[in-house]
C-alpha cells in the first residue's frame, strides 16, 4: 500500500526505512538509513511527539526542538483585542527576528 517493499537488488547493500503513518493512513515522515547507520529511537519518538503537538495544538516544533522547548507559532500569536483584554498574554510569547513568534513552554 505504501510502496515500502521492493525487489532485492543486492546481497551486500541494504537501506532500512522508518515510516511514521498517522491514524488517517497518511505518511507523515520517512527516514532512510544505510546498513552502516543504526536508527535512533529517540529521534523517531521526538518526531512522533512533534507531529502530535503540531496536529493537536496547531503550533510548530522548530528545528532541533526537544520536548519542553519553546514552540514556533504559525501566525501572530494574539490580536490587539485579546491583548487589551489580557495584557499578561504578551508574556507568554517572544519574537525572534521580525517574523518568528515563539510560545514559551517553560
């Protein structure tokens, strides 16, 4: 169904693959590893958690993200009206550069 199996073409060379497939049968991540390189279970787990956060919270784990690190917003984090009604909301976020808003997780 996913095209994971192929005809064997070598007896001395192998590529191992890790597919992360969501409950809707959508392939979300594919990682390929040469025979000489082992897979990293912690990285696979990190990827699954990052995908779950992105799906459930509509927020993005950035490059090199680890569980508990701050998260990248897809858009401006609050409206002027929301900030007027709750001035402390501003303390939950910070800006990097001129466009990258992050939500504090700690």
